[in-house]
C-alpha cells in the first residue's frame, strides 16, 4: 500500500511539475515538451481507454478504489515517469555501473508500483500489462516525435541560413 501511494500518479505528477519549472528555467524546452506530452497524453489515453472498455475492478480488494480497471493508471504513470527518468538522466551518469543501477532501479520501481495494484486487488494482471504497454508505447512515440520535430526544425534553419547568404 505504501509503494502504491508513494508512487501514485499524483506524487509523480508533482515531481514532473517541479521538473517542468526547472527545465523552463534551463531553457530545455524539448524536455518540457516530452514531459508534458508524455504524462498529459498518458492521463488522457488512460481515461479514454477506461471509458471505452468499462472493465469492472476485482471484488474484495484490500483498499477501496473507484472507477474502471483497464488499463492501470498507476502502471501507465509509473512506466512513463521512470522511462523519462532513464531517457533524461542515464547518459548524464558517467559511471557504467551507476548508469546500469539507475536503469535497473527505475525498471524495478515501475514494476513494483505496477504489480502492487494487483497485490492489493484493485487491478487484474491484464490491466497492469496493458498499462505498462501503453506507457512504453506512448512515451516512446512522444520521444520519437520530438526528436523528429527537432530534426525538421534544424534542417529548416539550415536551409533558411543558406538561402539568406
């Protein structure tokens, strides 16, 4: 229960809001875009899918949870959050051992948070697998989209410079 609550969507979102302020201050706007679109889009997709599938939660859960079950919002949010941590910070760590520890820790925490909801009886195992899959798909799509947009933007800047000379 503690793990589920500490790494629930609300605290992870609060951490991301602090990151956003830091990234804006540092003028790292691509990090702002990736964080905002990944987390915000993840919430929207989870909400939409829950309201399309309308899957009822398991009975006799250890804690009371309302709303629909599929996909697990905890799994989506934890997966997106820790994937962003890996993407933003893993290459900044110079030590290979510490880099690998960071990746292992992020994956481990995301999995523990995701599967803790099954343990507490508020999600089916398939809800968690779907949440992890959705989170990985969405954050990867956003990162690729931002990288592609940066590439196009930089190419257009070069073309404009060339044409003005």
